[in-house]
C-alpha cells in the first residue's frame, strides 16, 4: 500500500485532520522508517501527533516518557476517545493501584495497547524494566526532552538515566526526542545524553506571530490583573506565580472579584489537580492561577492570555508558558510583571546551590533581566535566544516595544569603543566587567587585571550604565558580539563585529528607557485608584457628612475622614461591598453610616452618566494580618499597650498607629482599662469635649488649643482613639 496514502488515511481516521502541519509528515515518515528523530517545535505546533500517529500505525507498543501525570492523563483520555477503546493507550505511574496496574500489564501482553505513557521514575524501576522486556517495543518517545539538560528550564535528574534504561530494553530501539524549547546548548545536551548523534533534526521556527508580548512594571499588580480580566470577560487564561502561597492568594482574590478561578500547584492532592485541569478544559473555570507545575502538554487551544505575576526564572520557561496562549492561531496576550524585588528574590534562592549550578542559574536569570529591561522588539529577543535571526519588521507591532517605538540614537562611535575594548582585553570577560571598565568602577576584577589603568576606564560615565547595558544587548542581538552563555556569559566579536571595527558605518540603535520597577505593593491593601478626583461629588459628600454628623451629634470626621471621601470620588462605590473596600471605611463604618452615601453616589453617577471604573474597586481578602488580630485579642484581655508592643517586637508608637487604623476602619475597641491608668478622668473629659466640637481631628491643633505643657502627643492620640471608637463605631 502507498505509505503516503496510508499516512493521510490514518491521520483522517484517528484524528479527523485532512492535512499535516509543518514538518509533521516528514517527522512521522522518519519514525516509521525506524530512524532516530529529534523534533524541536514550539508549543501549539502539533508535537504529540508526531509520535502518536506512528505508534498507532506500527506493530508493537510505543513507550512515551513524560514528566507529568496530568499530561499523561490528558493525552491518554484523548487517544482513547480517538481510538474508541480504553486499551489502546495506558499510563503507568504512581497514581495507579494494584488492580489498575494488573489491567495495564494484561492489555500490553495481549498486544492491544499501542502507546504506554511512563514517568522517568517509573521507567527506571527494575520490575517495570523486566516486564517491558516481555513486550514488543516499536520505539521510545522522550517528550519534554529539555528536562535532560541542566541548562534547560526544567532539569530533572531522572531524565539522565533514560538512555541506560532504553539500552536495557532491547537492541536498536529507535528514539524520537521532542521539546518545545531548546537553545543550541540544550540541543547538544539532549543529543549527547540520548546518544543519538545520528538523529534527523526537525526544527520549526520559534516564532508565534499571533502572540502579543508585553512587560509591565510591577505596581498594584493584583489590581492590574483584575482590571485586565474584567475587560476580557469570558476569555480563558493562565496566571503564573512563583510560590504556592501567592497562587492561593491570587486565586482567592480573583474569586472575591467575581472571576471564576482555581489554584494549581504541586502541594495539592493529585485528584484535586486533575479535577482542576478538567474544569479548565471544560470551561467551568475561566482562569487557572498556577506555579509552573501547570500546563505542560495541556491541550486547550483557546487560552487567550497568559499573565506572569512574577518574572519567570528563565527564557525557556517564559517561552513555554507564554506558548500556552493562542494555540489555535487566535488571540494570545502575554503579560509579565517585572520588579527588581523579584529578581533579588530569585538570586537569593540560588545562593545555597552548588557553585556550578549557581553560575548556570545566574546566567539564565541574566537573560530574563535583559529581555525584561530592553526596549528592543521582544520577538526578536526571544528568537535570538533560541538561535534564530529575526527582522523586527516581521513583528507587526505584536509586542509593546514595537507598538510604541522608542527613540533611536547614532551608535557608530559607541559601538566602535565597545568592540575595540573587548578585542583589546582578550575577549574573555562578561558584560558586567566591560561596563565596569567603561563606568570607571574599581572592582576586584578591574584592579586585578589592571583594567583600571586603560584609557577606556571611565570613558562611558557621561552616557551612564543603562546606556552601555543597552548597547551591549543590541550588539549581541544584531550579531556584532556573541555571548557564550554556557561559559560565564563571556563576550567575543563575531565576523560581523570584526568587520565593523575595520570598516565602521552609521547605524541606529534603540535608546532604552529603563522599565519603572516598583516594589510589589502589599496586595492585601491595594485599594487606591488612579482616577481624577471629582471635586463636585466631593463637595456633595462633605455636605452630606455634615448633615449626618449633626443628626448623630458627632464631629464630621467621626463619620468619614477626608481621605475616605476623596477615594469615593475616584472609585464611585454604589454597593455596600464596594464601600467596605474604601480605605478607612471597613465593615463597621460602612454599615453604620454608609447607606445615604451610597444612595447619593448612585444618583450622581446616573445623573451625570459616569462610566464607573469598576475595576479599581478591588475586593480584598478579609484582613488576615496576625498582628491586627493579636492586638484586638490582647486588648480584649486588658493587656497593657507597652507589653503588647514588647511581645510583638515593635515600638509603642507603632502599636498606637496599628490601634488607630483598626478603630478608624470601624472596629470598636475598649481601651478604658489602659487610658484610665495614664490619664485622669478630668483631663479625659476636657480632651473628649474638645474633639466633640473640633473642626478636624488634628493632634497638632488639639495640642495648641489644650496646651502643649498640659498634654503630651501620646495622651491626645490615645484620647482620639477612644473618642473615635466610642462615637464612630
């Protein structure tokens, strides 16, 4: 029978496709001819069919080595649906009980199973090796093959043992290795470790033209994420966080804000993880918040956005995770939040690792920082990292840097200085050292190599460090320099670079403006909007506050303080839940005074046809601050404030600030036991009477009125807390 016709018939029969994508047909033919095959294909390129189809067509069983139980289950379910029988595909891993294992082995021995998925750990167990020797193996597929390399983003030592096990299963078993991300260094590692130097290499372009790449400074990150999802209601997305704790927090916050989200990380029970994955695939949830444990092999074609809450550890990880967006060729938005604080955290994690691992990790992280901070086309940078040259005009404004082009500068002279310096000192230093020389920094290395005596030392001070960093980056991207990542990131001139030194010419580089990198705000307290203050509404709210204060016979500031009113004028809360999120309001005050304010704001919004920035009112998790809870409990037990402060390791001033914040947001505290000890009754009455008629709650004004010689600041502050607690809450 004609092999080509057979291929297309089987593609139609098993998978319902009429045509192959890209190199699929050539790859499958190569596997059917029992040749070793190495496939490098981006996520969404259709890697799975490259081993599934030949396995279904071949005599015997194909062993598929896969790193994740979730991935195995997902693919086995699909194959059983395509093949119409449960015995056609199985997995063998730690999630199966003895009865299930017996069924798998029975189906394998009877020849019914065409694909067996195993984890590398299960594969290396002696009893499994002994059993697999009893069956006919058509070939071995090593999926996620980058796990073999310690230069890969997901190195797994068990992958290093695969070649040894395959050799023990029989002679001349062909191998197909597949990965969605492999730098030239990782490719060499895979070929060497699997001993497949004779393999036919099929490498697809890493360009995903439908993906939009964007880096944002990390400020109010939770608010930004919720704002984005609210404006993209109904679209599926994945949010990646580096820690399990952050995954749980973000998922809970999304749910509080009406977004169906579930957390996913390795700390959850396998059944919970499998259920979560199913719910995402079945669209019972819109968003998965996950560590990198989620997504390998997930076959959901319509993920519309991938957000990195934290900057990823490597470019490979970033590329693979963003690659889960838009696998159907449709919209795919990839947003990553960047802060120096996250980089410092990742660098700190590496401190305890062995020296060689730390050096590799540092170089890999440096590539991520360069990518995030650069003003150059994101797509060009990603593809260059994977050894692919790309002209940025082909980006079609599908990244933030191309969409909003940066200023250009004439780079000829500076590039000459840079390249000549690198040549002069022997092409055996990294960018940090080169820039230290140009910036005139006397480090241990610049002194030891006597580079502080060079005429170039300090030559680049005027332009500044950011300028030279950007110049080095663009010199590498435009192939004037090559960076040896697996050798400490040493810089050397390419033929192109040497040619430029000999015959320089005018060229323009992008003037890089550093990304505004802010510390990650305490997301439990993200409440402040960025809207413009509505002066007209503010006056109406102040008039209402005055009216209510008269009715209740309290000063206006007891009802709501000015900052709270101002925030209402940027957020326009019209529901009780929204009002509770305004700073200084809280549950108690909202219930006691809120209703007329909500009524006024609602009418004002309708009358003036105001489009409310609903995304700016972020519902936060109930305040879980252990300190606040502990302070309230200790006050209930009538513990002295100095004693509470001492026990918590904070100052007395700090404890007063904490108590004031608790009271101002509407919680009633009985501090009489403490106030009565430090201020006598007559003086208490005098301060109480003062605040009863005061225009505002300023401590400075109270001291001026009552006399600084008679009262201390601390006494006035304590009385203000007592006053606000008794009258306002």
